């Protein structure tokens, strides 16, 4: 039986794209229970059901995610804060380390936690009038800067952290952030086009590739490339490797084998 969630709407498309929409009105502010669900969903997306190939993450309503639930933040103390912050980390890293590529489709506000959620995804598609920001200092907390540094240069990270200003996607991208910016009306279609391109690739290779990218992200060039090469050699023994090359030569669509769970990086 497929899993269902209180704070996330899930839809599996015929292509294997899983659409996930945060749904906690009015602005998808995240509380402890929602963080727990987020970690559970992204650690094990296959529980939703279907032959999943990629995920598009969005928000229900006018905003992607405007941040943490501030009422819950107000009750945080040094005594209860450690467990709460662990829940936050577990959720963010569940997205980053999810077995499937995750594309953020951002509209409205992506502030604080919302920005960190988007930056935890593999890449971001944003409506041109979407707003990004790190208002942590304005509400008396820390956090988000390290995630922002995944998609933006350090001077921009520091500007956003110290000022708390909200930056529109067009300005954010122009200042150096790594975003694909589009018209708001085209947001979901654009994000899904990327997801469908991923879904058309070898499901075994994509999942293996996700693990490899997570492992090499912080390696130096020599070590990272050597690590990738090792899996190039291993993947050459999988039928999808030969099928991809043959289909390219014959200028036809490849026909890939069903996903093989044994092809993964050992911990």
C-alpha cells in the first residue's frame, strides 16, 4: 500500500516523476512534525509507489515555503533546541541525500528554511518574481548560510545573511546564484521538463549517479574524478551502459532495463 502524508501532497506521473507539494497553510511554515514527515518522505520516496525516476518539489498556495513556524521557534530553549535542530538537519539532508534527483520549483517566498530546502535539492527552477532570503538575524536565530553557499557565492551569502533582505529570483541569479529562472506561468512545466529528461535515462545509472555526486561534491578534483572513474568502469558491466551507447549510435530512443538495486555505493 502506498504511503500518504499529512503535510505533503504526492502524485506519481506516468513518466515516473514524483510531484511533491508542501501543504501547511498559509505559507508552508515548517514545524517539528512536518520536518519528521519531510525526512521520512525523502529518505524513502519509493514508499509512495510506482517506478519513480525523479522528484519535483513545490509548495501549495502562494509560497514555496516562507520559513519555520515562528510560534514553535518562540518556545525553543537551550534544553529542547538540540533535538529540534537535529530534526531540521535530518530533513534537509534527507532531500540532499534522497536516492532520486530532486528539483525545486520555487514560487512566492523561499525564506530561511524555505531557502535551505530549495538549496538541498539538486537544482532549482524559480519563477522570476519568487523571493529568496535569509531573515534569520531578524528573528533571533542562526542557520541557512551554509546551505545557501551551495548555490551562491560567498559575498552574496554574507550580504543576504547580514541584511536579511529578500531578493527576487531575477536579481538573485544575476548576482551569481545558480537558478533557472522562468515566467511564473511556466514554472511547473519547466521543472517537469527537466524531471522528464532525467526520467528517460537509465534508472539504475541515475540513482547510482545521485550517490556519486553526493560523495564527490566536497572531494578535491583528483580524488573526486578518480572516484567517478571507478564507477565508470563498474557501470560498463551493466547492460544499460551498452544500450545507451548503441541507441546514441543508431539515433533511437534507448530501452533501459528495470532498476537494479544492487548497483549502489557501499557505505
